C-alpha cells in the first residue's frame, strides 16, 4: 500500500482536482490519498480566527462569506451532474453553517482549531464526492478517528497504527482511501492540528503506521531543489537525498516539506518521493536511507525567526557541569536549541520558539551575563561528507566573504554546516552561496 499526499495547489482548482483523480486512479496498488485544504483556505481560516480573537465579528463574517462564495464556484466547476453539484453544495453548506454558528458563540483556542480544520474536511469531502460522481470506488477515512497527538503535541504513533489498522481491516478489498492531512485530535480529545504545512507530516505518519511501500508528496514543483526557488533564480531539483539530508533541509526551512515530516518515514524505512502534480512524469526527488558516495554540498536552506542567546561567565572557565545546567533551563521550558557554539567563557545558542524567552532569560542570568539577539536566520548547507572534502569550508567562507556571520557550526555531523546571519542578509547569503557552490 502506498501513500499519495496532495498539497493545496494540487487541489486548489477544479481542473487540478481532476488531475489528482487521474493520478490516484492509475495503478493497482492500494493507496491512502491524503489531501490538504484548497490553496488559500487555511490562510483564510487563520484570518477568520484572528478576526474573532480580536472581537471583530463583522470582519470574520465577511471573510466567511467570501470564502463560501469561492467554494460555491469551485463546486460548480468541479462537478458535471446536477446531482453531484447538489451534493457538493450540501457539503459546503454544512461546513459554512458551522463557521456561522461559531460567530455566535464565545471564541477560544479550541474553537480556533475547529475553524482551522474546516479546510481539509471540505477538500476531502468534495474530492470523495467527485470520485463517486465518476464511479471511482473509494473509502472515506476520517483523520479525526485515528490521528492523535499527546500532551507534548507529539504524534502517538502506536495508537495511530492500531486505530488506522482497524479502519483499513474493515475494508480489506478496497483500493482507494481518502483522508485529511494536517488535522488530528489532541490529548483532551479536541480537534487540533500538526501545525502549518502539516499534511506532509500526516502522510509520513500514515506511511510509518502501515509500513507503506512509499510516501509520495505531490506538490507544485519537481522535487527538492538545491536552493530556495522563491529566493534564488538558478536552482535545480535533486534526484536523491538521504533521510538525514532531507530532514535537515526540511527542518532548516525548505518549505516543500513540513519540518518534522521525515522522521516517521525514516524510522520505518519508508522511501519518500517528492513529485510534481503539474508535471507527473518529472523525476522528482527520492529520499531513502542511502547516503550517496559522492561528497560535497547538495543543497541549501534558510530558516527565519531565529533568536540567539549568549551567556558569558568567567565561572565557566575550567568548570564542569556548566553546560548541563544551561541545558536544563531549556529542557524545563520545553524549548529546543538549534545551533550551539562555545568558547572558554561564553556559550551562544539559538532557538526559534520564544514563548518562554523571559523565563529562560531570568534563569540563565544566574549563570552570567545574558545577551539576546532577535531577527536572525540560519543558513543550512547540506551535503555528504562535507568535512572530508578539501576546500568545502573554504568555498563556503569565500562565498560569504561580504556577509557578517554571527555564528558558525561545523563538525556536528558529516553532512551539515550552518551559519547564523542577520535576517537582512539571508537572501544575499543564499544567492552568494549558490554562485560560489553551484554556478561554476
Ligand atoms: P504544498 O501546498 O503542496 O504543500 P508548499 O507550498 O508547502 O506546497 O511547498 C512547495 C513550495 O516549497 C514550492 O512551490 C517552493 O516555492 C517552496 N520551496 C522552498 N524551498 C524549496 C526547495 N528547496 N525545493 C523545492 N521547493 C522549495
Ligand atoms: N492546510 C494546511 C496549511 O496550509 C496544511 C497543509 O497544507 O499541509 O498549513
Ligand atoms: Mg506544504
């Protein structure tokens, strides 16, 4: 059985949804089809939630009405028969009625999560209806019946495995299952989600849960490119990546994959393929456990919204246990650290989640002088055996000669070098590195 996940742009227009239908109807292998919300929908739902959080019901109402119109038109173009159009409108009505009821009750974070879930519920129900209209047999799998996260917002893989296994076993002869990406239940049994871009994560978790033959991530580009195509002109797709390389790129900003979407597939050794819905014959990127023998830099990514913390203390000199005490502060506030560099008297590290920054800062002050810098970006340079390749570091540094580097991390692994720059330099760093590393 394989997983086929289609992102927002892949289902965002009626004709694209038809393309998706063609792609999933091909081949005999049973498949679980994971869909995102139509492109723009989750952003619109975030807007509705924000308006309600601000107490601005008029704006929320007008955003709901605008979105409903969009769906009604989509429905009209998606289906051919009058009966299917009617069914489609019924689905739309049901979900927009729900949004309109929310307007009348008092808003809270749990309700906000309910609002955000409407996008994937709508896309999958409309797609399921399209398959029925065309006589393609499929089973609707409600993600809220099997996908869950615990009190630390971590997916509960064994439970997902058990519940999904049962649902699939109820339909032993079926070939096509349709489910929602992104949405899940939390430990309070409320509707929740796997954070923005989370449908990739859903696909990988399902792939791991059923030990799928492959997880296919169908999107609007022909695979993982060697640099961010939104920023740099001359980028090209990479045919093969190892799980480690892909995970690193996803975590450090390659938007094509949700930051956490590689580990489940990696843990169960399920290959992940990145494919283009608009160009289905393009090679794409295949991600497996294989490390290529070829050394050198393969790709770059940049991650924004980074905060650096420096702790300076002469007490650190020749003292053991200092780092442990520093790390315990971050552990206490469940804040993960990305980059670290140390000198004899200071330690610098970076975080991206600043929810508990004030508490962390005041606890760290007990160890020495604390300095905080906001608005930084990590540039992550990924490849194989980077450390063993003569001249790679020199090449990186030459390319970045004109850019002030706040931190450099080299040697943590054989396949990664990271540098920290002011966010204002992120784009020029990615462009200069592209010229220096790929465009010769
Ligand atoms: P989907 O809606 O299918 O999930 P996303 O917008 O989340 O699609 O991801 C695809 C986009 O990721 C591409 O259109 C591209 O602009 C962006 N992207 C950023 N970095 C990379 C990269 N290194 N390789 C490919 N795409 C990238
Ligand atoms: N619809 C969600 C989002 O826009 C999840 C996804 O597309 O992966 O973030
Ligand atoms: Mg995405």
